[in-house]
C-alpha cells in the first residue's frame, strides 16, 4: 500500500522503469510495510520515494489475512536494479518533476502576464515552525508557502494544528489505508444537528440556487446576522447542506470562541433544491457565477450592504465574507477566487460579489489526471467512479423532465446556441466522464470532456488569486490522487498548503478528540479552518484594504 500510494502521489518521479522484474507486496489493511534496507527504499505509512509510474502499479483484492479479520491489498510494482538505485539517491532530494504536472500549456487567455511575487532566492527566517517544508524536501507532509509570504508565517504562528507535529493530523491506526479512511468516513461519519433556513435565489438565466442559512448548531443559536464574519460553504460533487462533513464544519464555525455566521450554497438541483431550467452545474462555468450570486445575496440581503459604496462606509467594510469548499466545491471556490482578478465568467459586481478569503479541502487540482486515475483499475472504476456517477444520476433523474423531449437545451454562453443532450444515455452512465460527456461539457460549451477538465482544473488559476487561500490535501487521497501544485504555491504569497500523510478523500477522521457521543470527527480540519479565518480577519482588521480583489 505504501509503495503504490507513493507512486500515485507527487513522489513518483523520474523515468518509467523497464518491464523486466517485478516485486509483489501483499499488505494487510492498516498495517505498515517493512521493507529490507537492502532495497534502498524509504517507506513510511502513506509515503514512499519510488520512481515508478502510477500506471505501472496494479491493485487487486486478496483474501490474505482474512483470518485476522481484515482484507489485504496486493500491489505488483516493477522493480529493477537501476530503479532501486535511483530510489535510494532521491530519498531526500527535491522532486524536479511530478506526476500529472499538467496536460498542455498553461492558460494564457485570462491574464496576459502574471508576475511572480517570490524572490529568486530563498531567505527564510530561522524561526519557522517545524512543520514548514523547505524546497529541498518538496513532497513531504507539512505546510508550504512562498518565501516572502507574511500570511504563511502568521498562519503558522496562530495555528498550533499547523505549526507543531504534536498537534498535526494523525489518523487512527486502522484508517491509515486510504480506501479504508475514504469509505469509512463517507458511510459512518455522524453529522452535527443543524437547523437551516432556506432561501431561494433567482438567477439571471431563469434558474434558482438554494442558500441554506444556519440558524443553530447543536442547540446553540447562530450569531445575529451582520455582527459576525460570514462563511459560505460549498459541498463536494452532488452533495449539499445535508452532508455530515458540511454540518460539522458549520457547527465548528458557529461554536468557535469568536463565532461566524454560516450558510451553505447548494449547487443547482442538489440538496432537494428545485430546478427551473435544464442547466445543472459544473466545476467551473456557471457554478462560479452562482457562487458570486450567493456572495452578492449575502452582502446585500443578509449583511445590509445593498446600495452602499462599500469602500466609503466604515461599518460595512468590516462585513467579511469567506468561502469554504470540498472536492468539486473546492474547485469551484478556487476558480471563483481567481475570477475576482481575471474578470472571466458572469455576474461580477466588484466588491459585492467578492470574497475576502477561502479554505478548500481535497481539491482535484488537475481534473484530467484525477479523472483518468479513477478509471485505471477495477477498484477505482467500481468503488468510486461508478458509485459516484450512479448516485449523481439518480439524484438528478427527477430533474431531467426539464430537458426537452428531443434533448435540446440552451448553452451557458451568450451566443443563443442550443445543444442536444442524450438524456437516456446520461441515465445509463456508469462513470463520471460519461455524465460529463452527456450533459456538462455540452451545456457549458466545451468541445470534449478533456477540454472541460483542462479548463476547469484550478491549479492553472492559482497564480491569479489575490486573497488568502488555505488548501488542505492528503497524500493518500484516492480520488484526487494526492498531487499538489507545489510550484504554484511557492510563487503566490496568498496561498498556504497543508499536506497530510493520511486523510483519504474528505476523511481526516481522528481519535484524539471525540465528541460527546464518542464518534470520530475531523476536529483537526475544523480547528485549522477556524484558526486560518481568524488570522485572515486579523490581517484585514489591521489594514482594511489588505487582500481586496483588484477586479473592478
């Protein structure tokens, strides 16, 4: 498991080894791998320096270890003398090339030139906390940020969970296998009791998005609207305000020492929200417009900023709106923050549609790579890809009556063109790619699914983000592959990346802190989010103009 997970993450570097020779490793779930020192491999739970291509690692279930009450995962990894030597030499070396760096050239249409705020040389203070990852240790777990980032240093100073290993995320021993963590958290996580008030927001195209405002969490009333910073949350693909991880985060923000107001923005057709048009949602086009619409509604209707020139009214200037997103929602949030500068998309309203900071979790930074990864083997295709696709299709099935009998719908663009959607094929879709091919890429004007994944990938827009953004990723994430955009983070002083060894996809369950019912919760993720937002608010309080978007 350690070798295979290492090869799927950013640690897979170097040339693909020849096919001759192979080593099979059978590992009972949740047990660490003990590799002989002669193999020159440095294997740790969830992290392994091994120059193998992710396409060369094969996974299959076996019955070995069944008598101990658990299954085992067998991986066959090509192994040659040259590969072993290379692995030994680069155990502590910075990784010069990474798996899934990008597919094609960076986007240049949105901003002609982006200047790096990072100096060419690194001159970091000697007092940086132990969790900071310098360039020579790229790929290790810890915290990443630019050399000249005052935000990064302040975040580490204010958040023990990010600055000290003893407070760092530690997975339960029996959930240190990525699939075990992912599946257990998706099926067994308990959500906090939340009372919502739903508001329906009309969109410019005749549709509607549902905003669920948190009125109480765990029996504790939310702050009076307008007297606390506001956090707008966006769930993962097909999820919404009902998701346990969303409810737990909302509760953590409400119950913080300095509480926040919270609402959940549900993507169109999700969380039992009505669908008035045939347009659903994507990871980029359309969805970022809806997030801006949600921010505008919060600022104008909930925080009382309607009709005010924000920059000239002191008390309104203190009404901060922050964003949080998971998985597909993390893609949407990241792209939304970038569009505050680039001006692409629809519905821009200057300050009224801009957010002050954001936090994203389990982000598939390169959608082409993460989608291909979910199609590579039987387990990925059937346990993750097929289950997510079928669940999403079933959830959206009642809404397909909005499509015309011949499947003709209007495109997202303003050219008044129409496209044809094969509703029957969509309802039979077995993969996320088939769903995106049938509906998403057509409605939102992409030539192909690869074209859609290319343009929606958020790592391409990270250089454009001008507000504080914390990105939390796990190296063993089986859906987003665990790849992280280290180079982009090093070049933007507004980005902070927390990279954990374990956590799976949207997991991060931990045993150290339990709620009153004795259930596993993601307290570490929730606490570092509160700490980060508090740090951002302190920075904004010192200088009201700090990190304000530049797009008019």
